[in-house]
């Protein structure tokens, strides 16, 4: 499941104006190094056989099924300066 906040919707419109014409991939980047934090991010992508494809608010997202199960749901939001941030419902992520 993916949820988009109001700030997330504004960020998507500004960053990915071709809603409905491209698929956005949610990726997980594991921490690397002593100060690095794991994070999820968005980028244009093509669905794979191992993905769950989710359409919401005119956007199509693809997320690896294992990642989606691990996160228990993803919220797409944005900082006040418009940079995206994605959070998992599972606090361990």
C-alpha cells in the first residue's frame, strides 16, 4: 500500500509532471558507512516480475513485493523545500 500526503502530491506534480505516462520505482538504499542512514527513494522505472504495481492519484508506482511486505506500507511526502521523503509504516525500516 502506498499513501501520498498533500506535500507529497505537490512534490510529485513538480518533479514528475508526466503523471500516467511513466512508472515510478520505489527503491531501498541500505546504509553504507558509519553515518549513512538507510532510505527509500523514487525514480522512473519499469516494473519487474517481482514487483507490485500500484496506481494512485494518477501515478503508477512499482515496488519490489518483498520490500512492500517489509515496509508494511509506504508514505510519500516532501520536506518544505520540495525534496521527497518516503517513510515505512514498519518503524524498523
